[in-house]
C-alpha cells in the first residue's frame, strides 16, 4: 500500500465504523471470477477529518545561553541546575578586583553620577539660596541699566529725528506702564516664563527649546499674569526697536557711539538676567531636561559597566545548566549559564506548498512526542511565513505551533510529530486492508457484481483504522469487494454477513 497521501483525510479518534467486512476461512481454490459472498466485504464509510502532517522539535519561547561580558574570577554561584528563578535575580558574580580597570573605576563613576543627578533633582538649601541671591542681583543690575539707557536717550532727544524720538517716548511710556502692572521680580516660574517668552520673541539664544518651555510654563501660571507678561514683552520689544531706530538717526557720531555702548551694555545685562533666571528656575522649580537626561545617561552607563560583573536572569525560568564554579577564571564571551522557560513552548514545522493553503492561523494541532509515550498534546498555529524556501527542489513554508500548557515540563529539542486539522469532519469510503491490491498501474480493489464476477476499480489509499483503510475511488457504500487471501487463509470476521 502506498504511503498516505497529503490529500487523503485522516481518521479521528472518535471515528465510528458504520459497516464492516465479513471474511472467514475459505479454500484457496475458489476461482476469483466466481467468488462467493463469504469471500467479500462491504465498502463502508468512516467519519474522518482532513489533516496535514509534519514534524519538528520542541523549543522554548524564552531561552538564553547567558555569557560573561567581561573577564575575571568567579566569586559566587547562586543557583544550580533545576532551580527556578525570577527576572532580575543575580545568578553568578565575579570578584570586583579581578575585572578590568575600567570596570573597577565604574563604581566611583556611578557614585559621582548619582550625586550629580541628585543635585539636579533635589538641590540643597545652599544652592537654592545662592540662586535666589544671583537672580535678585541680576534683576537689579538689569533694571538700573534699563533706566540709564532711558536717561541717556532723553538727554540727547534733540540730536536725532524728532519723530523717531516721539515714537521712542511712547514706547517707553507703554513699557513703564506694563512693568508697573506686573512686577518682574515675581515667583521663579513667572519670571522664567517672562525670560523664555522674551528670548523667543527677541530671538535670544539659549539652551532650552524656548517655544515648548513657554507653553509648558504658561499652563502653570494664572492666565491673567501670563497675559500681563506677554504685554510686557510686546512693549519691551517695541521700546528696544524704537531705541535702536532713534540712535541710528543721531547726527553726532560720538554721541551715537556712546548711546550704542549703553544699549549693548543693557542687552548684556538682559543675557545675564536670563541666565540667572534659568539657574533659579532649575534650582527652585524644575531642572533642565537636557541636564537631567545627561545625568541619567551617565548613571546608566556606569551601572551597565558594573553589571558586567554579574549574570542576571533576563526572564522568569528554569536553570538548565551552570557552566562555572567559584574560583573559575573566565574570559569575556564565555558561556556562564543556560536558562529557559519550559512553560511556554512552540514547534516550527516545514509544510509543503501543496498543503500550505489549507493551513491558517488558529488551526488546531495534535502533537505526539516519543518521550511521552501514549500521550497526545494540543496546540494551535500562530504564525505562517508567507515566503517559502526551496529545499531539494521542494518549496516549503515555515509554520509555528504554540503548545498548550503540558502537565509536566517537556524535554527541549525532542522530536514532535504534528497533525494539523485543516478541515471539518466528513464521511469517507473505507475497505478492509485485505481488499487492497496493487499492480504496475497502481492500487485497486475488485468489486463483485450481482452475478459474482469481479471488476477492477482503481483507488487511492489513505490512513488505516484498525483493519480498515480509507480510500478514494469510484466506489459506493454497500458494494462488495473481493478479499485478498494471505497464505491461503483469512481470519474470521465476527461482523461478516452469512
């Protein structure tokens, strides 16, 4: 009988035989053309399900061969094979003084980086007080130079274009009015909002993303206060523009140079006040995000270097093997331990292109493993590679089967025979195995007509179910087929018709 064809249905375990063949001892001399009913069996039907068969190996979704990232001497081994560990558990460690100098130095780097990060996140009282003093001093200097600039411009009001001076006077009055309406020496968040918004409006360079910071700060302020600050910025921008325009109209060169110097000194004081405001904000309200990111990165880098002295479990699992003992000298890259989670397993299969169209994600599978004699596991298709691979002239597609949890841990790497269910239950024709014959043209059975004469009917055999074989061919249930003798005798069939 030929091997089972992939298109022939397989017999489910609950298959029910509707009718069985009746065969018993018969003399071998009965002519084939005149076989009696006792030499025959009925064509029957069985309930079967279409399947695709393949094989693969048991693998774990979480599996790792952990290796050392630095050289040194093993100090401690905290686990042994068979133990279950949690993610983050330390499994082995090296002696700190046996590692490279850069690893040893990382401990000091980590302490320094942590101190820097803590100072940014939680500045001490001295740092906060100094920031407030510097902010007050910078504000006083800026305000004095602002008034000095206004006095200098007023003293030379007749030296330039009178219309431009009138514009300057109006802009100065507007600025004074807005400054009186809201004191720039308000809380650090409000003052920092003013300077960031001003820097954005006047295009003053800085370390921050001023546009984003302005939006973030405004959400922390009272809307009326924020609106007043915006008014100050608008008035100040207009005042500084008018001042520059008036100075450019001065006819006396020396006077123009002197006032330009005053204007430059005032602008420098604005830059200093911006810096002092930034420092006060970072000490009293929130640290610079860029500085925080840099400090955290430095802590992480130092910690990562120190972590090379340890082997840490990357996931929950079972220790399968431990490669070292205390005192062993290891090199970077040498294996230390094998870890796996045997509660989540899968099998990768290769399915022929003739069958792959019938396999879909979610298709159920029955799995048998040699190491679990008599047990059948279950699983389902979770992934199908849409790109086939040519193997020895045959195109096959990778299919992954996720196993349902087993009662006991399975051996990884064990061979698994997988039967994927690809169709619903249906009736199929079946004949006794003794009725199948084979010649140079293929498989066939001999159907007995009403007069007892036999005629050849070609068939294609499938799976066996006890003494029956599933077949495909031009047969009908209830027809009789000739039974083939073996060694001149045939075992009696208790279901045979008399």
